[in-house]
C-alpha cells in the first residue's frame, strides 16, 4: 500500500514510518512537499485537510497530512495552530525560548499543556480524520536532545523528563502523533 505524507519534515516522516510500519508492514510512505499550500485554516483539522487535499490532487494517490502543536492552558490554548511560527519564523529554538519567556512568571503547577495532532486522510473514496492528545506540562527550562519542536520543554503526564529525553520507542508509544497515526492505521487495516 502506498500513502503520500504531505510534509517536508524529515522528523515526521521517520516517526510515521516507525509508528505506521508496525501496523502496516507493507506500507510505503512517500513524502510530498512540492505544493506547500498555505495553511490558512483556523484549526488543526482544517490545516491538515488543506495539505492532504493538495498532495492528493498533485499525486492522485491516497494522501495524509498532520497539523500539530502545543496548547498551553494558561495561554488559552496558544500557541496552538501557530506553534511552528510562534516566534515569527520556523525556528524551533526561538519558538521554545519565546514560550518559556511568556511563561516565566507562571509556577510549574499552572503550566498544564497538551500536544495535539490531527491527521487528515484523503482518498478517492472520501476523507477521514484522526486526533491524538498528549497531556502534560511545560517545564521551567529546555532539556534533552531527542525529538524536535517543543519536545525539550514538554513533560508528558506520568513522566518526570521531557519528551526530548524519552527514548524514541517510548515516545512513539505515547505521543500525540502516535495516537493519531495508530487510529489511522487501525482504520486502514479494518477495511
């Protein structure tokens, strides 16, 4: 089975291969970022649909895309869909630093946050979506070299270390993207 993953993010492709490959060993994931559509949606779902639809139209093959981000409760859910550009560009360190600065006066017990990932799957037969939510909190500072994005400042519920300090197998078992991808894999194998 071939699926086009509408992303130019190599980290996401590797994570998808690790997660989906367990449930769908014959799956071939083809990365596609050629059309790079403007993410003009107002939700994770809308942005994922924009990217998946563009990849489907460009390739004619079943395509999926995700939109994900960190949602901090005390900030009303921000950065949310703006997580990748929170500091004005697409620089992970600048985005994390700005978030930590914005939370510097907020005590640890009030830094509840969730990673959210919504996947849109577009096929000739229709569209489906899947969402994973990984609860936790924002740490007082960055720690760890694994992962990407906000992983070094996100402490998942039930852990005392950041997502960037978790082994990749552990992270792929619990993460928001893993939850959404496992839902998609279950959907694809149930047909």
